[in-house]
C-alpha cells in the first residue's frame, strides 16, 4: 500500500508514522527530568519534563522531515538519517548531557513539546521528503512557512533541577556505540532506502556500496565491512534488478546496483 502523501512548502512529503510514546503498565505517559546541579549552565529547555518515544518505520535516509501535532505543522528539520534522528540517540530520549548549554537544546525543546501535546491528547505525526539537498530544501520551507517551533533559542542559565521519574522501575537502554556493522544492519539500510523510493513513486533506485556503508557507519574506518556490505546488496536483488557497475574482484566500494519497482512482497 502506498504511503499517504501531501505537499508541504512546495515539496511532496510522505507519512512515516505517528510517534509512539512510552507508557507505564497502567497506561500513563512516562516522563522524567534530570538533576544537573547548581553549577551547570543549562539550555533554555533543560527543565523538561521529557518523554521517551520511537518512530518504528523511520527509514535510514537523508532528507527533510515535518513534525505535525494534531494536523498542524509545528517544525521542519533536516537529517542525514531519519531513523537516527527520531531514535534514543536523537529526539526520542533526552540524556543529562543534552540539557547543558552546549548540549542539544533543540532535542530538549522538541521532546518536551511532544510530551506536552500528548498530555493534551494530541498525536504527533512525522512526514518526510527524501533528498540529498536537505539543507537547501529545509531552509526554503522554513522561510516560506515559518513553523512555530523553529527559530533561534535564547542563551542558557544555571538552574538546579530535581531528578524525577513517574515510573521508578523505568529503564532506558543505552545505545550500543563503537560496534562494527552486521549483515542485518546493511539489509535494514537497503530496505529503508527501497521503502523511501517506493513511497515516492520512483521506478527504480541505484545504490552504491560506498554510500550504503557510510550510511550504516564504520566506513572507511574504523569498521570496514565492504565484502559484507556488497553481499547484502547482492542478496537484495530480484529478477528485474541490474548491476550498473561491478568491481574487478566482485566486492568493492564502487559496486552499484539498480533496484527496480515494484518489488516482490
């Protein structure tokens, strides 16, 4: 089934999904703040409260995303990896370090406002336009539409906040960092790229091994897994797909494959 689409700022966006906020066993929204101490200079949105959320079907793709609350456009941003942007290492979870004046003020702001909207019974939907010119497109849409959550932030200040969590048994898993990519990582990235291209109605998409490996991470250093990357690309091929370029030894950064639509179920 094709994803729902609509124009935003003159560009076609497709609906990725609705943010899934974490809840307690009783169904209440989980929220928390951080105790930073009186000596820490914080950003303007460090007080929270914050929530944890996920965007299950977000692709690992570059582009521009739009945040809508109850159907109203609130924020437009750009990213190199949408899945990462709305994961626990992005907007989806706020760490104490994010709250510092030199931390991630935007992450704090958006997370807190998404929680506030959820408390009012409003859902937050994410729309996406895939493009490599994401900075240019984002700038133009913000200029034309002036989304209310976009804009410069005032400087931070020193405040003391008491750390609270509505659910004392709540656990936030830490993301795994510094680990080499796996075959599953490459296959997931290919699937995400195909998903975006299909949702945008493209007849085909060309993927080069070097670009795929950089998207997944670890390339060219410290975790070069090019043979694994190339094997994943080949395993994703179907009958109508074709090689645009094959390195002399079979595996290499220049391997390029055209994947055609429609794909088999």
